[in-house]
């Protein structure tokens, strides 16, 4: 998905959505992990960033993360065993998937 559109991350930072791997929240701050391995700390909350990324291929698997669906490598569904399901990204990062969002994730990944 090549696009020339940039996403405003806060302060004076704008970045292409394709270069974002995932985002992780920490109270009122968000750490943005980029594909090249670098990180950006933003004072913009996850809720605001989620609205800005709505038209792109991003998914919020739980309250603390937003992931870029282009970089999903695998999925471990453990709902039947009572454990948390996990989404594995191409950089070997593992992100927990909320039970309430499992159905929505499975529909997107079909």
C-alpha cells in the first residue's frame, strides 16, 4: 500500500503510515515503533492516533497497542485454553490480543 499521505503524530512529526510497525501506550504518551527499528515518543494519546489511522490498515488488539496489519506474521489463538491469544509481528514482537477483539481480528485477517 504505497501512499503519499502522512499521519500527524503530534508536535511537528508527520510520518507515512507504511513506516509504522506498531504503537504502544504509556498513560498519556505513545511510543511509535518504526519499521527501521527507531522509535518516536509522542504526547498524543492512543485514542487520537487510532482515529487518525482509521482509513489505513491498522488494528487495536488491546488497550495498549495499535498494530500495522501489513506486518502480522502469525497468530496464536489460545481462547479455548483460557490463555491470551497473541499476534506475532514480522520483527518477532508478540502482542496480546484481547478476548473481546479476537472475533474482529479474525474477520479482518480472512
